[in-house]
C-alpha cells in the first residue's frame, strides 16, 4: 500500500465516521450544558474540530497497526516458505563462524566430512579461525581424514 492509498483510506474512514463523531460530541456537550452553559457553547463550536482530529489520529493508528500486522504475517509466511523449500539432505551454512584457541594443537573453523553430502555456503557467510601458540589453524576443511581417524 503506497502513501496515497493510505491517505485515501484515512480520509474515507474519517468521512464515514465524521457524523457519528460530531453527534457524539454534541450529545456530550449538551449533557454538560446544565453545569456550564457558557462552556458548552464554546465546546459545541470549537470542540467538534478537536473531536474530528482525535478520530483521525485514531484511524491513522489503526491503519498503522493493520499494516504492521500484515508485514509480520508476510515475513512469517516468507520465512516458513524458505524453510520448507530447503532440501532435507543439504547442509546450509550462513552467518559468522568464529573459532579460536590458545595453547592447542589445532583450531578448525568448519570441517566437512566426506560423508556430509551437499553443503551450501550462503552469501555473507564468514569463517574466522585463529590460534595463539596453536600448531595448526584451519578456517575451512573439506573432506580428507583426520590423523586419529582409523578409516
């Protein structure tokens, strides 16, 4: 919904409610006439615009809330759709992976075995591996066998 459509919707809803707002305001003012007749006359002439402005503000808030709810529903639906479209046998890597070590033999950020199947690295994935006094530092290891692996 673009800005013009939102403004048109606000005006249409306000036009639709205007008579009720003015009538409610007038009835409220007339009930106050017994206690303060002079104040009631001022309220009748000058308070109607305030009541209409207040109603317009309420309509704007309702439309904003409706738009936010629709955006939330659309985002949830898109996330669910993206999740359901991922192949079940594929590993997807996305985000930042940080591995660090101190006084160790080896530091590895990501290790993918030969049996892992398809692996997809999404754009923006970042792997950082660092080691202080480490013998071996590997950011990404794909396949191969470890020294301890008896296979």
